[in-house]
């Protein structure tokens, strides 16, 4: 990190102040509801459709069952590899960076910062990829008109990838770097591969220079197995062709004399026209092992392409499709085709990453992708991937024309305080982070509980070889409570030959909503991100974690899991401390004017946004245009100075104490 950033950040630590960015903006929209019989015709990200929960399964799963566990991992067979709480991250489509992340190096969207801070405080860090289909058609230019950081070109509206060509400047990289100076976000970038004879490697050179230690790696090509199908390669393009192009990228980078520190990533197959084994069989891993930082795939369980494009058959009815997401088989089916590859990755000593995923490609499904059911699906899917020895997984974030976004800015090219929309699937990221904790040494096992019933899955997490947490899911919806289930937990004792190990008490945190079809009445530990157009990226409300008294003589603890719901069970106080942050840095913003060199901060907002400790003085930008001052490697001093001076001390403490 550049010296100016470090100095200003240390000043922030001494001042104990949180970050404030001031823009000239006004509230723009309010949520509305549809009249009976009306159809929603607006942007997909704000679709108000709510699906009915599927009927209860027949036969009904047992609602009382036991879970027998070992206090230590010594006698537990089948545990995963060690995992990080930063298991789930985000994949942001490159074309929507300015909507989702910020406009340039000096204008960062505070709701995005707040959400990254929420995850980082639980997981230790956040992994974010900037790329997608648009990365293969992106080119860096010295500057753009009107000081823009990114500009879209022509789009083929009947192409299922709907890929605009992109022009961008180094402002995008300074934007990412400045975010990393405020909260512990690490980045993946992509090398364009649409023209393998004229490689555009500027992003490698400038990415290394600007992002430094905040850079995780470069993806070489996005879904190359679909290149021919989408008209981006000639007929006959196959795995050996991609193998050769990957080698060309390595040679091109070496010619630039840029040290990429073994951080190239591939093959990032969609598992559409090829399988990963088709690439492994080329000798890809041993040939490029010195350059490979991770092995990657991308996959969605379904697609909604027929609803958007010609030639894809009959559109799917989301109501009929909904039930397929609401059981343990859904995640296992996705993962099954990669089990051989996760073993190969372990043998090669490489991480194996689900580099892009979500509920369905082509933007997801209305009613499904925006539902509480999708949140339960994503938790189960994520933990299934973790158990199957994936290292990380990235949930894709698109623009306002997709349903599956974990979070979406307001429907305008501006941001407005307290008016983002956070989807239920964002809670899944928090839940998985807290399930795995921040030690980077958690191992997980699928309990196959309740005789393997697919509607009531559960997992146990061992941290530093000791039982730490349980993750229990109920996919059913029943407001009567008749299909809530009670899991009776026993630790050692009985036939184990070990003394009773059940603690005197345990803590339970719930993710709940009235129905799997619900969108906005979702709470995590009693807290909510807010409803449509109500989110600023912070959890709101009082945190509620239930304490359950156990019967140590009988060696049992009983945990009820509502229908529907997710229960995270903390087996020890230490396990809860590893998951629950003592505090979270927040980034608040408000403005009352667009006049040049004028900024007024609402002190009441600041006082309540920062642990009731308000700020002294007023902060804001005094320049109407972008700062053209000299830029240090890895930082944009003008922007970082403004942002870092008001960054919270907690950000600094976490950044220093936690490492990749």
C-alpha cells in the first residue's frame, strides 16, 4: 500500500472516526406494490413477484431426531480440507462496476463498502472478482470523454451473453485499490481473450502495479468452452486450443517483464460444451503449474435464456421450477460433476474455485432468485461445495436487468442514501461466513442427518480440530409450526467410550422469513438489511442470539429449526467470538447540495451510524473534477486521503491483524 494511504489510515485509527463520502444526490424512488392481477414490467432487479411455497413433501420428514457428534475431529471421517470464512465472495460483471462499486477512484458507493465490511468482519476478508462475459471484450484506454472510468460499446441484443464491448481507464483499478485501503477486499481481474493473436495485457501490468497485495489473480478467458457456440471462435475450437492460448498469455506476460507471482487462473469452464477433465487431459496443470494460482469453473443450475432470447425453447415457469431449489439434492447435483476435479486440485496443491455461480444464468428467475428460498438454497449449496473441497465460490452480481443480484443500486446512474436493494441471497454470504468463522482452519462435514432427509440437511464444523458450530436447514414452509423440527444434539458419551461432552448451554442464531417465497421479511439474528429501496448496506435492528440450556446429565441439547429457516448453532463461546464481530466499520453518506466546494453532513445521521459516537467537523471533496495529481503505485492519493482520514479505527485493526 502506498505511503500516503498508510499515513492517512493511521490518522483515522487515532481519531476513531468512520468513513464518510459526500455526493450531490437526492432520494429518487420508493417501493410500490402491484394492483391485483397486474404484471410487473419494470427492471428485473426490482421485480415484485412472490411465489407460493411448494406443497409440503409426502411423506413428511420426521420432526424429532438425534445428532450424535464427537467433541474433536480425531475420530471424524470425511471432513473437508481446511476452509476460510471468506468462502463466499462476489463476482461483479465488469460492465456494471460503476453502478455497483463506484464511479472512479474518488467516488466509492458507501452501501457497497458497508456490505463488504459486514462480510470482512465475519470472514476476515472478502474476495471479489471484476469480470464476466464483458471482460473478454474490454480494452484499457488512457482516458474517456467526460472523465468516465468505463464506457460500453455496441451490444448484440439477441446474443445470450449480451456482451457489450467495454473501454475503461486505470480509474477502475484505483477504485478497487482505494476500497482495499478501507476494508479488507481482495480482487480477481480478467485477461481479455476474445482476440488471442493481439493480446490486451494492460490490465496485468497496471493491475499488478496499482493493486499490489490486494490482487488475488488474473482469470485467463471466461467460459472458453462456450466460445464457439457464441460465435467467438471458429468451428472446431477445443480444449487444446485453449491450452495453447493460455500458454500465449503466459509468454506475453513474461515479455512485459511483469511478475504475476503464480496468479493466473483457469480454465473457468461453464461445463457446457466441455468438462473439466477435457482440460486436465491436455496436461494443462503440469504444463502451467508455475503460473497457475487456482483452478476454476463456473456453473449455474439452470438458465432463464428462453424468456429473453429467441431459439431457446419454451420459457420456464418459475412457480413450477421453485421446488427444485428447495432440497439438499439441488446443491449436491451441481457439485457432483466436480468431485473428481476437486481431488485433482488437491493432488496438484491448487485451490479449486467456483468462480461464478448463482440461481440461474441469463439473469435468474423472477420470484426464485429474489426469494428467501434462494437464500436457503445458497447456504446449502455453499456448504455442500465447502464439504466437497471447493476453496471459494463467487456469487455473480449483474446490472438492474437481472433477478439474482445479492445487492442492487438504485435504478439510476446515481446512488442515493438508504435506497439500495439487498436481496435475500446476501444473507447467505453472511451466514456461510459465520458458519465457517475467521480462523481459516475450519473443516466441515455433511451430517446426513434425519436419515438423510433432503428437506432437513445439516452440517458440523470443526475449528482447530474441536467441534465449533452446527448449520441446520429446514426447507419446508409451514406457518402452523407443525413442521418445525427439533434436533437433539449429543456430544460423545454413550457407546463412544468418551465422557459426556455436551456443554451447559449453547447459542443459536436464526435466519428466518415467513415463507420461502418471501423477499423482504428476512432477518438474520433479528436484524435486517431493509426492504426494497431501503438499504444502506448496514444491518438494522437489535441483534438476537438465543441461549439454550442443555441437560448435561442426559448429555443433550435441543435446537428447534423453524419451517422455513436456518439455525447456526455455536457450541462454545469461542466459536461465537470467531464468527460474530465485536463491531463493524460503517460508511455513511448524505448531502444537501450539489454546489461546488460545498458539503454539509447531517450530524444526526453520523451520530447514529457510528456506535453513537458522532464526528467532529465536516468532511467532503472540494474539487468539482477528478484529481490529476501524481499517483503512487497502488493508491490514488487524493481520493485515499479523503476517504482514509475518515476511515474507522476498526478497519485498520482488522487489516493489520488478518492476512490472506
